[in-house]
């Protein structure tokens, strides 16, 4: 049998490699992976918004590379995904540096310093197009490359030029759009590498900067807040490896400040950010998904689950080149399905606990909650003291008309608007302000009815603290109550 080599055309394949699906933020995260794997403690990102020649650079203080290692790093597929990797290795296919960079620019420069020696290599799309060969350029003066003078005793610089996918032209609008995308990339890196940006027990801290501004860790679980409900860590065996799972239920909006509530919602909101957060060697791979095991609903929007997997399970989890997609193996899926059931119930309780307490303690509800044939409706309670007292002073015909008015008002609740407002801005949904006159009148009617029912003054006070509109206006209600009970 004869064999013939059929090598890919360099000019065609290198262009095709640009469309794997990276965004600016996922491409930058892939480069940062290499810096962390190289043992870096400080990673600096630079974004030059010069109209004539915008550039992006990633500079680290890792172990660096010599001239042979530089060329190997620039090789397509420098390492097999089947190779066993060190636990600290965030790489996958040996393609990340090239595919991530090519997705954003047409000229990639790599400069590295190791043992006092500086080496560099350049992938230039124009050169590859001209020669149709896999030829990298070796610059004569690496020190003249932008930001190369900032390299320390050891470290690596990745430079992106000709950013045709990021900046289409040099107009002010294009540069403004570029700046906006860089800011979005900052937020992405603060989330993806949040466990490196904090000093987790047993791991070194990595500092990152964007244009000299430090990145701040964003913990999506709000794990340091006292109102966050954290479950125990559970281990799931997958072959010779372990996957750990821990559940989190974020605090109710009443337990956090408005700024905290907005921050932890994220740009997509709580509903879209609920679900599993999968980490590979502490680096976030994918988040905001239930993997088809459950639906994203309003009542489970505070539920988040942290899953930690080792890089030895990459094939089982189907980790892609961008390290932005994953699928749990069947051994893990079954356990996750059971975890969801428990976690979903817990998240729902955070929202319904307050309502349940009012239902159990509130003997004078303004609104009746009626459950019938699987449906829940609300109506104004005709026996509420203020309502009943007013109706008793009306003639029979007018009283009937009044109750019909209440029925129409109760059936006209704007349910869709309430649901949307509570879902997007729960802290901003408040009740109408009650005047002193109305509050006093309602209190008189309530106290009279309760006293007629032989309820003690102590019980009256305890009960009214759970009844609207007194509960929300207790500072004003208490002095009125003292006057009435004297």
C-alpha cells in the first residue's frame, strides 16, 4: 500500500482557524491560562486604543521560554490532549495560544525571557499568505517590540497587532466600541479567575492588572455573606478521579444592599445566572446552566452549584478548545439531578418563607389567598376590620355595591407586571405610603374587632406586628396603639 503526504495549505488553514468561536474575553482568558500554568504571580494586560495601531498585550512573570520552547509554543498542536498533564496545567489541546490569538488579530508576537536570554517569534498572516508555508518570523531585536522592555528576569509577552476582528477601522466610534469590549473582558476575567485572584487555602494568589488597574475577584456564590446558605461538599467518583460538588443559595434581596443585589445578578440577571458553575483546576469553564436537567425559573434563581473537576477528566466532560463548554459524564449527571431537587426547594424557601410566616401568623389579612384546583388567586378580604366596619355603616344596597367594587379591584391585580417587576427589581417594589389618618382608622377598627373577640392586649400587639399595613409602618403604629390600649 502506498502512502502520500497531504499537507494542509497554510494560507487556507490559518484563516480557517480564526473561526473556532472565540470572543475577545474568552480569547484573553485562554492566554491567561498559559501564564498561570507557567507559574506567574503577576499578569498584566494592556490595551492600546491608538487609532492608527490599536494593540493588546499580555505580560507575565512566569518561568519563561528559550528559543526552542518559543518555536514549540508557536507550533500548531504543540501538545496532545491525550497526554497526562500536571494538576496546575490549564492547557488542553496545545492550540490555545494560536487559536485564541488568531481569532482576534492578524499578527501574533511572542517574546520570552529565560535564564537571562530573550527569544521571540512572530506569526504574520500576510507572510503566510504570500508563501503559503508555515513560516514564523524571528525578529533581530526582540527588545524593540512594544512592552518587551517590561519583561522581568523571566516571563513572557504575547502581543496582538492588526486587530481586524476587534477594531474594524480607526474611527472614534470603533475605538469607543473597542474600549467597551475591553471593559466587558475585565468583568469576564474577574469571574473566570476569581479563585486565583483571592488567596484560597493551599494555593498561591495571582494578581492581574488591566492597563495598570488591578482586577478584583468576583465570587458568584457570595460565599462570605452571612445570609448565603452553603451546603456540604460532596465527592463523586469518576474512575480514578473525584468531582466535588457544593450547593449555594444566595441571600434574599432584603438581606443585601441594592448595590450587592445588582452586582450578583450579573448583566444577564439572576434567572440566567442560576445553575451549575463548572471549574477545571479552579478555573471557571461554564456557568448559568442546568445541563438540561432542570428549567431556569424565577423561584430557583438564587440557586447556584459549584462543581470542581480535575483536568484528567477533560475527555469525559467534553471540554472544547476554547475551554468555554462542557458536558457532565453520566456518573455525575444522575447525582446532579438529585441535588437539583433539594437545592431548588431551598431556593424557593428563601422567597416563600416570609410569605409562609405571614400566612401562619396573620389572622387579619387584607388579602385572602385562595387555592383551588391547582390555581392560586387573591382577593380583598371583606372581613378585614376596616373593610367590615365601613361596610356595616352602609345601607344594604350601597354595601352590596361596595363589595362588588372590592371584587373588581381584587380581580384586576396586574399579575404580569408584578411578576416582571419582582423578578427584575425586587428591592424597588414597595407598597403605597399610608397616611397617618388612614393608619389610625385601620388600627382602631382592628383593635375593636380583636377586643370584641376576647383577644388580650398583649396578643393584639404581637399579632399586629405581622399584619399589613401595620407591619411596614410599625414605628408609626406603635404610638397609636399605645393610645388606643390606654
